């Protein structure tokens, strides 16, 4: 699968969660996402759970909108936050858990 390059995701697109995605939080602060159409699932660490909850709360959103929140919550610099968010969004797009939409 061809992934969208980082610049186009952050500058031209918004993402929204698939309506066919189910999130299950686990007792240890981690979680699991499942696309009920494809049966693809993705295990989430605590940082990914935080990002997923932000995506759900602001659906749809531009991935770069998550950078300040991630920096503040986890005390990381903007470059590290950008890299983590990009990797997370690209993987969820690949699994059809998120989809890119045109920025309106």
C-alpha cells in the first residue's frame, strides 16, 4: 500500500475514524482498536490510547492539531510529537481504522 507522504498528511488532509471501528480500553491503560469490516486490529500503548481519545473527541481533525496536546501531556518536543503522530496516523490509515479526507 502506498502511504501518503508526511507533508501532505499534515498540510492538506484531515483524518476521521471509520464508523466501523471499535475501541476497547484495557485496565492497564492500553487498548485495542478493531475494524469490524476488515477484522484488522491494532494494539495501543498508553500514548496511542491518549491520541485515539483525542481523535475520537475531535473527529475529524488535522493530525497536526494533536502536536501541542501531545507535547504538553508527554513532555516531548514538537519534532518527536510530529514523528509519533505521523507514524500512528499512517498505520491506522493502512488498517482502514482512519481515513484521510480533504481539508475543508
